[in-house]
C-alpha cells in the first residue's frame, strides 16, 4: 500500500535557510532596539550625545610632545638615539652610492640582476638606472634608494622576528594577528602624523613610518612559511636528535625560503610605495619631486620624477620575484661571479678616477616641457567641449553629479541605526556573528569619534570606486580566463600597474580630470584594477576541468558554462577579489585628499600640514575603523565545526 507523504509547505523550507534565519533574528533585534533608540536619540545623523570629544586630550598630548621633544629623557635618550641611528644609516648608504658613481651603481645593479635572474633582467636593470639619469633624476633616485635600503633592512628584521615568533608559538600568532590585520587595513597616510609628532619632519619619521607599513607582509609570510614546513622532513630531523635551534636553522627556515623571499618582495614594494608617500613629511628624493610637482599642478615635472619610481619598482619586483622562483636552480660558477664582481668594481673605480661620479648634466632629456604642452593641448581640446561625448572634465562632473553625490546623499540621509543594521546584515550573511559584531562596533566607533558624515562621504567614494573596479575587473578577468592570447597581452600591462606606487596614480588623473572627488575615485580604480583582474582570472582558470567537460557534454553554451559552472565554483576567488578591491580602493581614496577628494583624506592631510593631532589622528582612527568594517563585510569567514553561526 503506497504511503502518501504530506507536502512540505514552501514557507517551512524557506525558513530553514540559514540566511533567512539570520535576517529574521536581525529584524527581531531591530524591532526591539530601534524604538528604544528613537525614543532616546532622534533618528538621523549620529547623535551628539553618543560622541566623545577627543580634541582636548589629543591637543594636550600633542602640545606636551612638542614642548618636551628637545628636553625629556624619553626623547633625548630613547627616540633621539633611534632618530640619530636612522639619519646616520641613510647618510652612510647615500654616500656609498655617491662614491660608487652612476657607472658603478649601474654596473653593480646589473650584476646583481644578472646573478639572480639572468642576462635579460640585467640589461633591463642597467637600462632603468640609465633612464633615471637621462631624466635628470639621478641624485633624487639615489636619495630614494638610500632611504629604501635602510627602511627595507629594518622592515625585514622587524617582520622576520615577528614572523618567527608567530610561526613558533600559537599564542603569539593569535595575539599578533589582529595587530597585523589593523596595520594592513590602515592606509599609509594614517601612519604619518603620530610619527611626525615624535620624530619631527625629516628622514627618521619617513623611515620609521615605512617600517611600520612594510613589516606586516614579511611577518605574515615568515609565519606562513615556518608553519607550512614539510612535517615528514621535520620528523626526520627530530629522529636524528636535532635540538629545537638546529631544527629551526637546518630545516624550517630553509624549507620556508620561497615564502621568505616573497615576503622580501612584498616588503620592498610596500616600502617603495611608502617612501614616496613619506615625501609629505620631508623625505627627500623622487617622492618629494612628485609631491612638489603635484602641489603646483606641474604634470610634466611630476611625470619626470614618477617614471624613475616606476622603473625602480619594476626592477626590484622582478629581481626579488626571480630570486624566489630560482631557489631550486644550481648557483652560477663561483669564478664567473668573482669575475663579474671585479668588473663592476673596476667600472666604479674608473668612473671615480675619471671624475665622472655625478651624472653629466649634458646627458639629460627634458620631458617636462613637452608633457606640459601635451597637457595644455588636452586641456584645450579634451578637457571640455568635445562634441557629442564631452570632455574629461565633463565626465568627472557628470560622475560626481550622477553617482557620487546621490550615494553620499543617500548614506547621509539614512538614520544612523539603519546603517548599523545594514552593516550587521551584510557581515553576518557572509560570515559569523563575531564578524558582524566586529563590523558594527567598528562602524559605531566612527560615530563615537564624531566623524560620522565625513566617513560616509569617504564610504560613498569607496563604494563608487569599488563598483566601477568590479565591473571592469570581472569583465577583463573573464576575458583573460577565456583567451590565452589576451592574457599574455594583458600580463605586462598588469605587471607595470601593480608595481606602481600609489602616489604615482595621481599624476595622470590630475592631468585628465583636474582636482576633486572624481579624480580620487579614478586613481583608486586604476590602482585596484590589476589585483581584481588577476584574482578573477586565476579563480576561473582553476575551476575543475571535469566540471566544464560535463557541462559541455550536456550541450551548455560558453555563456552557460561561465554562468552556471565557472562563476559558482570560483566564488571564493571572486569574493577575495572583492575584498582586495575594497582594501586597495580605500588606500588610494584617502590619498585622494591631496587632489581634492575631501572627507577623511582631507582631514589627514590637514592634520599633517598643520600639525593638528586631534584632527589627523581622529581621521586616521576613523579610516582604520572604516577599513576594518569593509574588510569584515567583504571577507567570508569560515565557520567552525561547532557553533559560530
């Protein structure tokens, strides 16, 4: 006899869905808490009663630091020694570079590149150094290189020690993780003001801010390499009676060599980016030339200083990447290496004896004037008044009017509690209740700091830039994943864009769009786009071929394969692309305060310019909270086996 099963109501199945349950719980909490909040604090912007005024204590701390910086023992015998050591180190490296002369530095750079990566990269390195001289930027390049050497060395030491501690101790790993997370989402500009107050304007503040910014990737990758060492190798070493120190030196560190070299690569790139930004606080070199040129809207001079920065970044990136990839290859002949080293020393001595240490002034090419003439032509012909399509200034104006203003107005119009609820819903849907709590507390801290409206202004720019970045990045990534030829053509473009420091992106957008919020968004899009494209392409290419073959055997079209197979299976990579896009966009939107981006970026720039700790530090703290919230909202959290819904 057949058994008749009663149909399950659709609503019952719907209610069993985890996301629906979460939203229902949030709705229940909102139904209880929102009337209470409205009864005590009227809806709208963040209530003044819930803000904490930090201006007095921060101003008092700033005044105390300024008054005691030249007399207090903490500064005289603590920070003073650190400052002097940094100055002496940078000056020593700079004098060595000057003593080697342009020929010696070029020969030594090419020698190192040849030793690590082969003849092609050696030629590219020599060409890059010669191009710096031809552009009339040899001395600024040496100043930046000296700053980089000291900052990278200090960053690697600090990062390696932290990574070593985290890799060997679970307790230290858990303790350091939130610190490194905060340092990673904190935009570079936010580091500058506290360091300036303690060390003053100049090289020490620039180097120490760079160390704080560039050490985290070295720490993370060192810890990752030590924790990922082959267990079978470690067990074999243990069976031979090795001590803990011997196991570390003979097994774990050699096995983590690739991760350590990748950490060095990331540290160098972040240090170069920060060394350029640190020009705002008095660091000489290429960054200072770019900053001064941007301040006077001299695009030609900014480009002349920006090209050597890009060349340095590309060369350093290629050399360190090649060192990481060639760990298994046999080293070159010792005699050949000795001959090459002797040749480099001979070139340096020949240049010194010939009195040709400095780059000859007659061997320079002035590109500033032609570039400025091209910018003037663009301003006259492309900036505005172009028939039908309009000019770049018109595009920037339309984007501001039709996109940025409505998003900012909508966010600032929403009641404060609804913004918190929206953040909680997004974070809980993609992660756990702990993720949602962290995101809500970070957003609420912005209101408590009293910068609710400027933060929403910054958030509107981030959302607009992320939307444009994801549309362009996903479309380009899909095309690159489906065409090997297109990916090969795209790769060198992405390589150059990904190695360019953040500051350099402001040069072309100022030339095309002038100043304002739209140029800040455009620079953020260009900066974040390469990472989104790369992650999307990699995620789609790593989809299981068997799943694609099964879809093809069922007659699925390429569009159906993409929509129904590749995109769902690549979901983790796509979410990672979103997360990285958000973090990178936020970093450049803040720097956009230099070109009229306003909001929190302007507050940080104003605090730096005026030495106003209250304004700059509160804006920096709000940036940290905003970055933490966006990171939690866009980064899925893996649920534990028990609990943690």
